[in-house]
C-alpha cells in the first residue's frame, strides 16, 4: 500500500495532523519567494477594498463561486 493510500484511509483529524507536519517540514526547509508582481496585485486589491470596490466574502462562499 502506498503512503497516499494510507493517508486517504486516515480519519480527518489524522489527515490534518499529517498536513500540518508536511507544511511545517516544507516551510522550514524551503524559502518561498513571491513573484515581484504579487505585491503590486495585493496593493491594487487593498486600494479597491479601501474604496469600497471590492467585496469581502467568507472562504466557503469563495470556494462555491470558484466552482461555478
């Protein structure tokens, strides 16, 4: 049985622990650098938000919109 198959059989709580452990390991060993354009896009979004031109939605609603 592969490690992926084993993970898929775990209960939700254990899957979350595995995910957290993997993220902790990856983030400690690798330097992730945002692309140069990323900061500009974040500033643009913040400006739209400040002007009331950006709608804030919760994560569940965002996922539902993306699925459509």
